[in-house]
């Protein structure tokens, strides 16, 4: 072992970040998508602020689920196709570390921009301050689990020529509990309840996904 | 080798499985008929109509066993898939693959009979009730597993991928169920829980057909699974010698023609 696991981790992170930067327009596409869908809801349902505030939490969560699907297809496939994945396997380094770096970057590039955007969207939907904070916390805690299910689906379909619709068919049913707790936390605050319970569930999900996710997905990639 | 392990490996070999399953199949079909026909007769004709639900209560004798099966088969599929994943048992992979469409069908039957029952009793075909919603998500999970199976061409790789997905789905299933239940109480939807409190007091005249149907659906699952698996095994092993010999015996001829 010439290098520590950390060296491998950060090296990969830098390489993949550079790749994402080189494909800027593709990397930013999910964000534009999120903005367009967020604009579509008021146009479809009408501009009354009371109604918009009521649905804001759910809308932001649905937008995140859909936009996270957009970047999944290329998560592992580009490496499998150009042979980089075989080199990683042949290097006898821990694939778990490789996958962890890829998952972290996937979260940084798809979830984090939307989490930063969420207060703006929520403000435009006239969601009040307290509920906005709960929305952001629910996104912070819930997005790792969604990204893990997404990465799992990407790993399962990495050897296929195209993941496409299959990816969404696999990911969406699995992520429904996250959606329920995430949007439910905001709903609970709006109706005067406590968001503690759903947020704790999401936190548990985040712990599980961060600690077991990379290992599970590395094993999935190996069997594929 | 331990005799049990030996038996396990022997049954797991495709020719032996094909031979054994051929013997079991008629028995399973007979058992399905023996439990299913009296179960249906007792449920649809003999059992009393309900005071509140009238004749529509009879849908229960199909609906409830199918609902049990829809969850049982998913667990079966995940466990058998795990056996295939861990020990690379070919037959386990085939069984997991063949269980998925049967489970999806039972789930669809549950949803359809449920909504048919809901129309006269609840006044609507569909409500976003906790159990209805989680059953619908279960159907989506089945579709995901089946779609993944069909997308990957190599049957053994497809089986491994689908097994992982089924296992994750199985772990997620209780989470989905309880999250949907939590969501339902949050929204305070239609509070039309018919069986919520006094479920335990079910009359024997209704319990007997229900239990018979529960066994009938299990036996039917076994029969359907084996006949599907036999076809799948023949298809996957079509290049092997034992299949060649089998076809030769069935046709009663030595002339098979040259296959490329």
C-alpha cells in the first residue's frame, strides 16, 4: 500500500470534481431542472400564497427526488465504459473508499446546490421562517439516504448500456419513506405540531446510509 | 460432506431439480384444488353475509389471502435471492426470478379486489389509506425487480442484481409501511378503518374458508413457481447435454437436427 486510504479518497475526489467541472453544463442541468419545475407549480396551481405555502415542503422534496435522478446515469457508467473502473478493481485498493468518494461528490453536486436553493424556493412560495429552517434540516438529513439509493440503482445498472427509465423505476419506490418524512416534517410544523419525530427518522437514515452505503454499493459493483 | 448440505447441493443442480419438481408439481396442483375449491365454495356461498358489508364481504376470501401472499412472496424472493447471491446456487436464482411475476400478480389482485370492495363499502374505489398505499408501493417494488431482471441479458448477473434490489426492498418494506402509516395519521384522512379495533372476533364460519384459501394460495404459488422455474431452467440450460437427452427422450427419436 503506497498511499493511505485518505490519499486515495481525496485524489479521487479531485479527479471527479475536475471531470464534473469540465462537463459544467451537464453538471448544472439538475439545478436548472429544479428551478423550472419550481416555476411550473405556481403556474399550474395558481399564485395564492396560502396554497403555495401549504405545498412548498412537498414540492421542494419532489423536485429534489426528480432532479437527483438526472445525474445518476453517469455516476458509475462513465468509469465502467472507459475502463477506469477495471483499473480501480485491479489496483486492489478498497473499492469502498472509491465508492465513498464518488457518493460524496454526487451529494455535493446534486443535493447541496438544491439545499442552498431551498430557502429561496421556500421564500418564493411564502413559507414562513420556522418551516423554512425545518425544510433545510430535513433536506440535510434526508438527502444522504436518497443519494445512497440512487447510487445503488446506478451500481445495479452500471453494466447496462443505458439506465434511463429503469433507474427511476428502481429508485423512486425505495425513496418514498424519505419523501414522506421530509415533507411530513414541514407539514407537521405548519399544522402546529413537532417535527422532531420525522427528523429523527431521517437522521437515523442518514447514519445508516453513510456508514453502510459505500460498502453495500462497492459489493454491488463487484457482483455486477 | 454433511448429508443435509449434500442434499442441498444435489437439489440445487438443474437436472435433479427438473426431475424432482416434475414429481412435486401434480401434487401441488391437486392440493391447490383440494383446498381452493372448498375454500371458494364455503367463502362465496356458505359463509354468512356480513351485517354491515352485506355480500361484498365475500371479496375478503380472495383479497386477504392474496394480500398475505403479496408480502410472503416478496420475502421469499429476497431470501431465495440471497441464497443464490451467497452460495451461487443456480436454482435459487431461477426461483427468485420466477417468484417475482407471481408476487406482482397477487399484489395486483389485492389492489383490484380491494378497490372493488371499497366501492360499495367505502363509497369510493380508491382512498389514500395507509395499507392501500403501501400495497401500491409494493407493486412498484416488484416492477423494479422485474424490470432489472429483464434489462440485464446474462441471466446469472441479472439474478444477482435483482437479488440485491429485492433484499434492499425487503429491508425497506417495513419502513415504507410505517412511514405511510405515520403520514396517514398526520393528514387525518378518511377515518374509515373497518377492522381497526375488534378484529379478533371473527366467526368460525368465516374463518374456515379464509384459512382454506390461505393454504390454497400457498399451494398455487408453489405449483406456479415450479412450472415457471422448469421452463426457465430448460431455457437457461438449453445448451447442456441433459436437456438434449431430455428432449430426445420426449420426442422418442435420435434425430434432433443440428443446432448451431
